[in-house]
C-alpha cells in the first residue's frame, strides 16, 4: 500500500509539472502542497460533491471513474466523465468558495488523492509554476465545456455518439449506456437505435 500511494503522489507531481511547463515548480512549494494531500478510497455510487453544498477540495484520480452531473426537474443530466490521471473539482467552488453547482460521484470504486482547495490556492500564491498549472487547468476545463456545448447544439445525436466513442473509447466501454445517453443529451432508447444502426451498417 505504501508503494502504491508513493507512486500516486509521483503521478500527481507529474501532472502538476506537465501543466506548469515550461515553468519549473519550486520543489519546496510542491512538497508543502503534497504534504496536505490525503489518499481516499470511494465506493461506486459515493458522492464527493453535492449541488448546493460547500466543497473544500479537488481530487486526482489514481484509479477509477467519476462523473459530474446536474439535477433538474428531478432528473440527472451528466456533464462529463473523468478517469485515471485527471483532476476533478467544482470550478465554482474552486474559484469563488461558493456552494457547488454540480454533483460529483463515483461510477466505479476509485482510489483518489484529495487536495484541499486552500492549500492549492496558497501554492498558487507562492509559486508561478503552480499558478500557471491552475490557469491551464481552468483553461482546459473551459475548452472542454465549450466543445461539449457546441456538440450539443451543432451535431446530430449520431455524430455526438461517434465523437464520444472515438475520443473516449475506454470510458465508453466502462460507462453504463443510460449514462452515455444522458451525457449525449438523448434518451436510452435513442442511443439503442443508434447503436443498432452502427452494428447493422
């Protein structure tokens, strides 16, 4: 277990370095940040963040699968899926400290590293490399959000499904079909028809 946690911290440090490049991160600041990080295991169905409630952390996924979703009229609307090597948090909480706008739950039993938002902000203030990491993280999230909005408005359901399978094949195999349908903005029945046409065609 100790070796696995150590490896996970190495992976997290590599994620920081990758997004901070070409700036180098001060090793002392990084060490202070990593000292605040705690490993956590969650079970399938367990929530890390709930809409309308405060959230004080982001997580790095060592193994497993998470998603974020919104509740509207009693229905869940899946926004995105996150797998190994990704950082996940509610951006509204991360940037303003307000209650979360979304729900984040585990679709599989997952091993995570939990980063307190306060420690992350302190690291941003102490080191330009980590500040760049934070900016790049938000930019990547914004690009993903705009790409998803454009797909929902401009692409047919078939094209959205094809893009999802082409760009996230491993996730597409791991996510239940009713959640894939929710992510694509269609009904499970419509997704079944699309999949049948793909098999027949």
